């Protein structure tokens, strides 16, 4: 695997097994952290940061031992300024604890998200919620699955006549500035509101975890998600037959994507 040739199907299957085991190890550490937060007298935010770093360090160490030539991008190290360039070399992209607000409050929708990028394209994803023991996996060309005994093939691909029939996952995000809040609130109002000022989506849901929203789309529980964190989820949704797009300007024959982007407002991202 030391060459820059694309990873083979056999190699991806081997890496998937490694990543599943790693996700479960990280999940056990997440549960330890959650229990510590519920018992602690100290600032819960400090403990979340501590366990975010602990989980990322565990994952980075296991990957370095198992696949020493792979690159690594972690949310915590990236936020602190460690930003390696993305190349054709296989690269793990990791969010150690996705859904940190849920994690702080003991709300059982938090997970670890492990994505693998090869030749600059996501090819493998594992999302694990240790609180509910829900494990989502996807690998290029191999389908995606929700592993609750017995493992179930995900069933995202189903036609929608319009947004009016859709259950849509949305999140408020971390930017609570007045402009961002106004744009999000206006977008959510137009999605949920009755015509002529809205499209009256069937309902909106806020789960509190970007990665788990991807999993819910893949399993068919949610029809559409307006995403933030994407790497592992892209593979899982695409392998379930779902569609992922990152721009309203992309020329595709996807009526629902166009309808959605015509409804919501752009939210500028901080550089």
C-alpha cells in the first residue's frame, strides 16, 4: 500500500475492518468521557475538550501504527493550526466527537466520524454512536450498512416529488452571530412555512450531529440534510444510493437539490 496507486477493493475491505475496530475503541473512550462529565464538578467544556483530544490522540496513534504511510487530518489538531495539505496519499479525516453539545448534556446523539480519502476523493466512511451502539459503514463500490444486529443495508434512494414531502435535517451550527442566525432562521422558515412564503416541508429535525444526520439520510430515516461535516458521511450516503452536492451552481439533473437551494439563504463561512 505504499504506492500512490488507488486503493484496491481488497485493501479497502481490510481498512474497513481496521476502522470499525478503531471506532469501537474510540466509542468506549467517549462513553468514559460522558460518564466523567456527568459526575464532574469542573467545567464541562474543559472535559469535552480533554476527551476530544484524547479520542483524536487514540485514533491518530492507532492509524500511525496500522498504516504509517497514511496522512491524518483531525478536527482538534486542524483547529489548533496543524493543517497538512491534501494530496493523493490516503488520508484519514477524523472528527473525534461530533455532536459535542449533545455529549455535554448526555443526549445520546454523539459519535465519532472516520473518513478515508484516496486520490483526493472520499472512499470509506465509518460513523459510530456508542450511546446507542449504532454503527454506519460505507466503502466505495461495497454499499453502506447500519450495523444493528443483524447488519442492514441502507435504503436512502427513494424518489421525492418535492420538498413538501421531505423530512429535512437542519442544524443551527456554532456561529450564532446575528447575521448567521437571521439567515438560518429565514431559511428554516421558508422550508417549514406554508405557501406562498414557504415550501411546507413535511418536518424539520435537528439531531445535533452532522455525521449522524448523514447516517440518517443513508438509512432512509431522513430525506435531506443541509450538511457541515462531510467526509465519512459522503461515502455512506452515496453507497446507499443518495446524492451529495456541495454547490447550488452545479449542473445536475437533480430537481430536489435545485428546489432546496432556491429556498435557503447562503451563509458565509468564516475563513
